[in-house]
C-alpha cells in the first residue's frame, strides 16, 4: 500500500488531494439519504419498465417519474453535500454506484423492450467493463479510484436525459416523435462523452501507474 507521500511522487496528487478534502463520518445526511433513495428506486424502475413484457399493465408513466427523481436527486446530492459540508466517504461510494446501477438497469429494461438497439447497449457496457478493469488495477497498486470528473458527469447527465425521452418515444403521436429526436440526440452525445471520459480515465490511470512503476503495463 502507498501512503500520501508515495501517491504524490507517483503523479497521484489529484487523487490524494481529493482524499484529503474535508469529509464527515455521518451516514444519515440529506445527500446520502437521497443517494440511498436512488438506489432503492433501481429495482422499482426495472419492475415498472418491464411490466408490459410480462403481460402486465403499461406503467411507463411511473417509470418516467422514477427516472426523473433519479436525475433530480443526482444533481441535488452532490450540490447539497458541498454546500452543507456533508461530503462523506459513504457518499463518494453511493453516488457513482447509483449512477452506474441506473444506467445498467435502464439499458437492460429498454433493450428488453426493443427501444434501445443491442449494439448501443453493448457499446455502453463495454465502457463500463473497461473502467472496472482500471479500478481493479488501481486497487491492486494501492490507489483509490479518482473521483468522477466533469466530463464523466456530463456524459451521465446526457444519458439520464436520453433514457426517459427514449422510453417516452415508445408510443404514438407527435410527442413520441419529438421525444425520439431529442432522446437520440442526448444518447449520441452521452455515448460519445461516456467513451471520451473513459479513455481519459484509462490514460490517467496508466500515467499514474507508469510514474510509480515504469515496468507496469
């Protein structure tokens, strides 16, 4: 394991700086409760969106509300944590975990409903797999994963806008047609930014490990 001094030497100043940010040990803060509520909404969303697949009623309206809550709470938890000095180690885990699980559950639900093409789902899942490998490599060398940067957050927000619009497009009328146009626009930008952020993350990890150990690859 490497201490802060080793992290600074190896080019991991950014990671170390983030870890020394003032944090609270409290668990039941408003930002953490929002993140927990988002996590609890994941299976609810899947049940709602897959209801028609199993000959149940169409509950897309409720599924859209769950996604809307997820998007709003995703914005609020980080903002409130910083404003109220309630940034916590638990929150740093819950927030990205909720983002990942919502993206994964939405990909599963919309692909199962034939709203998303399989190739797009595979492209987004491949990026997630790539990042999991990078996190594993960091952990193996004793580093905590870097916090989500602005580019990664922007990519996630684009996808969180895209998914409810694409779900809304699975209907008829002018509203569905309009939702499809904007939904696919957000999906395109979100996917591009998602991969761009992923590639930058890989470059950052590789530079960090190479600076610490030139033989690492």
